[in-house]
């Protein structure tokens, strides 16, 4: 795991929020995530990474924020995590993944189409084995969300 | 109506034979039936005419001939024995014509019928056999005409007879010639047809082979023209490998737009054009294939590893590229998995090598402690997001420092070096407030260390059964005692300083397990300081008239609600004067004016150190600061006594509860 | 016509390495000429009869790629065997060089056998 693999995602996330929701999310203190830790987020977008590093990048949202984002973007008031909310989160993660892709080409990293995981105490499919996982909390006027990165280098230096 | 008539006529002429015949036989069949029909009609007409002319004999002969011919027709029709007709008719006609010729007929014109004989004989039987019949008949005719008094025809004028024979011969020659030529032409046509059929069969076979190949081959094979478009046929798997809709003509180079960096797409176009334009050597072209193996995301979103090969070919004078693509995704994935397994195995070997000589109980303790330290740091990190903490970096630093020290102590040297690297990074931020980006680098490194600890833990899990048996053979030992003894051993080996350890009064039975780690760490810190700063080398001790071997004594006593721990060595001790100087040099306010017995406490301040070198074991000036922090965090007290030149003593009070 | 090989690289060390490699392949010592940049190489090529050009890509005063393009635009040097010996290994770089007209391409570090083979192939085309 290298900070250079992560910064494209951070920038893409900040840009996406800025463009779509009008404000740039502020990053807080990064911390460690244990693989078996159950996150208390309601809906997560998981982006697979392959190439000289292997793992996942996960964007996790609490239901409130997910609903709020959907409300802003669709103009319809959302009070529960319905299909629209899931689609919106999916789209958002898609945009972020697409933007991050360009920054990763030079490192020979490929990213996959994101998939959405939801439900109370959902588990993330971290790569097997002991992989370093770092979480970066973000705060927006509409609420908090989390960007987690679990990556291990394949080419041992 | 017309076609029904055609069908009936065809049926009659073919004697009802449905099957397709060879051309020759077909012709003969039609011919014979035609002759029979025409002949029959003609004969009937003549028979009737003769009958009404009063010539009953002629009439009867003609009619019976007609009858025979009719019978022949039905015979052939019934038996389908066309050959019979072919042979029978010449004989019959020879006889009949002969009769006509011989009898002279109407104004000796009966002989005229003979002229049609060569036609019939040769067309029915071919120029060889028919030729024989023709010759036979002319002989017969000659006999009929020239043998005196044989037949009434002998009475004809000589000229007429000669002309008759002559005309017959000429006609015969022409018919033979004609039949011969016709036969050759027929044969040519047959040969041509057969060859054509063979070629067509061969082509069909080849086509079905090609079809088979293109349907079944797993690789995508296709042709590219000079406009870099895919043309012509391609194998079925191409559309599936490249995830295309089946478009028959599209630009090969635009497939990669958006899937590869633009520079590479342009480079690909340049490369492909080389196949059409230049004089580049084929071997060189092969080695610079930019699509030799690439990873792309297909239009349907699948990540595939593809391998392309290209070769120049010429078809009908035009140049093309013959390309093939292989889907190597599975292979690549397997190789990847293999590499990961190899890497993992190599890492595990490294860990194994490290931990194999470490006592299992120590290792377990170390792992627990290290995990706790990291968890502590993590709690702080998470809390920092809610409210900024001034001492976040300090806590980070001290936690990492502790882990490093413990790792070094139990002998995990390379691991402790990795932690040392992180410690260096964190050290720069002590007392400062880095922003999240700067913290991120630290967090990443920390996560790697945590991951490595987890790996070691997993490894131990697997080894635990093995080591349990080993452990059963040894007496249960006190971990704190062991740690202390081991620390002394290691430091002796590293510094060369000799010291004895007196643990007579070190009673740990009542040491609560919650304090175990703390006591262990503190004592180890003291021991380190003794070996690195306190205890003098042999010569210096001798000069001071101390025993050559230093003495370290540790006492632990149960004082009811408290545990009292005392550590002392007989080394250099603390020099208040030097301490004061250091305070001044480091601008530590309020310290430079303290009286001697109070200034000793300076050593518990963070950042304080008089050692010139920073080494792995000591000299960071944090150890004692950490000790004080942790003791006080547990509700205890620590103080120091010292007589300069004689030794140092630390007294610790820890609440047992 | 006696053979002359022109080695062009701005690093003297690199030139020596190439030269030594060729010497160990039994090329006689008087066959070599050297240049340290593209312009210098060009003037040597104009003045003397060079049978083979070995050049690097990154050089001051006219880099290798530009030199190749210039040479190939002149009729005199259309058929000159040119082998680029450089550390640029990316496929799209090699393709660019081949597009400009190099006869062959070798990536540093120089493999003796490859160099020999490529030189032989390059010279075959000109009946030297």
C-alpha cells in the first residue's frame, strides 16, 4: 500500500462531491481498520483493485447521508434507503472510480466496476490474508462518510 | 397444360425411365424412342396407303413391321433394356431397307430409304459398331444391286445403281465423321463436368473445413486491411473475446480508444501501419508488438488479459494483417495467484526465521502488548477526528517506541527495525499538529506493521501445537523474571558491560496480571539505561575501586494496597551539575534553578537526554518519560534517588487494585 | 570498402562499453569512430563513409531520434544500417524509433549476443 495509490481516490471523491453537491468534503484523521471489524455504515460501494497492488477501495455512507445526497440530486425527498438511493450511491461511486482510474494508469493499477453492499452491519470483502487497511473519515455539511483502502503490494520490493 | 404435355412426352421418350442416365445413354434412349415413334407412324401411313392402293402384300409387310416396332417400344418400356432396342433396330431396318431396295419399290425409289440407314445404325450403335453395320449393309446393297438376276433391283440403270452406292458411301462417311466428332465433344464436356464437380467438391470440403476451424477455434482470428478495419471472415470467438456486437466492419484501432492511454493507441496505429508500408524486418516487428499482452476492460466491463499476434500476408496482390487474439485472463489470474502464494510463502519464511528462536510465551506476550499499543494509538486517531488532541503525535510516538523496544528485546530484530523506521517518521511530528494528509502516511505505515503482526500471529497459531509440546517440558516460568533476565543478557552481549542481577527479593506472586506488562516495560527501561548510561566499563570501575562486575538489584514487595518496586544499580548515578548544564543548554525553564535533590527528577522529562548517540536501545530521551507517564496513568508514583558516582535507584509505587 | 562503425552516445562510459563489447566480438580496433552528440555524428557521417551507426536516444544537440529522421530524409543515408542502443524500453518508444526508420533496436544493458546478431542482420541488407 502506497499513498500514491490512495490520493487519486481522495481527489476523485472530493471533486465528485464538489461538483455534484457543491461542497468539498473535509478529511479528518486517518485510522486503522481491522479486517473483521464490522463497520457501522449502511451502504458501501466497493471498488476492486488489481495489478501491482491488490485489494479494494470502499466508500461507506450512513443512511442519512445517502438519503440526503439522493434528495439533493433527484429532487425527491428520501426517507429510506430505496432503489433510488442505492442507484445514486452506485452512480456516485462509479464517477469516483472513473476519475481515479486516470491517476492509477501509471502505476499499472486496474480498477473494476464498483459493487454496492448494504444492510446493517455489512461485511466488506477485504482481500484474504493480513492486508493493511486504512480508513479516512470525511465530513460534509450533510454528514460523515468514510473512504477505506485495503491494499497489499504484489511485487515485493 | 403445356407442361403436362411435356411431362407425358418426356415419359414416352424416356421409356418411363426416371433415373438420370449418362449423357450417351440418354441421347441414345431418346433417339431410339424417337425413331420408333416416327418409324411407327411412317410405317402405318405407308401401310394404309399401300392397302388403299391395292398393294396388299406391301401393306401387310409394312403393317407387320409397324407392329414389330410397336412391340419393341413396349418391350423396351417394360424391361428397360434399352440395349436390346439399340441392337435390334439396325438389324430390323437393314432387313426392311434391304427388302425395299431389292424390291425396287415405286420407281426403284425403294433404295432411297437405304440412305437413312447409316444415320440410324451409327447414331444408335456408335461409329464403330454402327460403322460395321453400315459396311455390312452396303455390301448387302451391293449384292442386291449388282448380282445378276438376284433381285428386281438388278434391273435398274447402272448409273442409278452406282449413284445409289456412291451416295450411300458419302453419307456414311459424313455420318461416321460427325458421330466421331460429336463423341469427342461429348467426352470433352463430360470430362469438363467431372473436373468441375471434383473442384467444386474440393472447394466445398475446404470451405467446410475452414468453417469448422472458424467456428470452433478458441482464438479470435481476423484480417485487418490498410485502413485498419477488420474485413472478411473472422472466427466466431472473436466477438466473444472482445465483447463486441457482431459488426462486420469496424476500425481495429478505435477499439482501444479509452481503454489505453492515448499515446499507446497512437503508437499501436503506427505499429500496424508498418505492416503495410515499410521495410521493417519481420523479426523486429514481432519483438515490438505493443499488444503482446495487455490488460483492458472490455465494452461489457470485464477486465481481461489479451494476447495479440500480427503477421503480414498477401491475398490477391493486396496486403493484409493476419491477426489473432487469445484470452489469457485465466492464465494471468492463475499466475497472479501463484505469485501471491509465492510472496506469501516468502514472507512467512522470513517471519518464521525471525520468530523461531524466540520463546513462545514471550512472543505471545509481545503480540498482545503490541496489539494493545496499536489499538491505543488507533483510539487516539479516531478520537482526534471528533476533537483535536494536542498530544496525539506524542502518544503515537510513545506507542510505537514501546513496540519497537519490545520487539528488539525479544529478538525480532528486523521487525523492530521496520518499527524504528516508522518511529523516525513520527518523531518529526512530536509536539506538532500535522494535517490529515501527513497523518495518512503515518497511518499507512502503521497499518502495514499491524498487518505484519497479524501475519506473525497467524503463523504462531499454526505453530502453537508444535510449541505446546516443547513448552510442556520446561518448568513454568515467571514472565517478568524471564524478561528481566533476558534483557540483561542481551544488553551484556551488546554493550560488553558485565553485571549481575539480584532478584532475591523480587517477589511477583502478587503482581496483578494487568500490571505485568507495565512492570516488565519499566524494568527493561531501567536496565537499558543502566547498561548504556549507568554502568561503567571495567577500567573505569576499577579506577573507582568498584567490583569489576556491576550490580543490579530489583526488589518487589507487597505493601497491602500497594506494590512497592525498587530498582537500583551501582553505576555512575546522576550528576546534578551535569543535569543542570543540560537544562540550561536545552533552555528548560524552571529546572536550572532547582536544588540538587529536585533536579534529579529532570530525567523524567520528555525530550531530555544527555546521550550523544541515538541508538536503537536508548538515547531517545523518551524512555523514562514514558515510564513516568505510564506509572502515573495507572495511579502510581515513581521517584529517583542517586549518589553521583555510586549508583541510581528508582522507587515505584503501584496500586494493586 | 572497409567497414567503419560510428558509435554515438553522450556518455563516454557507454561508448566504451559498446566498443568493448564489439572488440570482444573480434571487431578490429580501427573500425570504430565515436561522437558525443547528434550534430557531431551528422558531420562525421557527411564526411566519411560509415557502414553502421550505433546510437543512443537521449543526447544534447540533436537527440538520436531526430538524427535518425534527418538521415532518412536524405537519399545518401536511406540505406544506412542504424541500430539504436538506448535505455528507453517502453514499447511505444521503440515503435516511434522504428517509425522514424531505425533498422533495429537494442535496450540497455547491452547483451553481447543480441548486439552481434542485430549487427549481422543490419549489415546483410547492405552487402558489406
